[in-house]
C-alpha cells in the first residue's frame, strides 16, 4: 500500500477530489486535514497560504492512474504530489483496501 499527499486551496475542492477518487476506486480511502497553513517560495516570492491536505490510501496497481487523474483535475500549476510506501499495513485493513479499490 502507498500513501500519497496533495494540497488544495478550498475545502470544497478537497471534498470533491476525495469523494471522486473513492467513487472511481482509485483510492481505498482519502482523508482531509485542514485548514493548514503552508509557507513556501513561489515564483521567487515568499507565500503563506491556507490549504487543505488530502491523504490517499492507494494500492500500487492504482498509483499511476490516480496520479494522472489527480493532475488532470488539480487547480495548481505545480501540485504537491508525494508518495511513500507504507512499511506495514494490518492485513485486515489491506484486505479491505483491496476489496474497495
């Protein structure tokens, strides 16, 4: 199982992407955190932005599809997209994820 993150500017966008990713069976689960505050440099200028973070629980077989799908719908020119492999996933949860992805 992989865990992937992105951020979006509004709760409505976060809810829309989360619901659609799950309904499309691209992710077993998507959690939304926020609002969070992000500090970064964009086009040479310091920025401070309120955002919502989406955390996707996704199977390896679906990650490429999810990434393509997300980038086609993401409002940012350069969206955050970080993917890590879960070191351990409880067998019951992994089984549930397989059934629902």
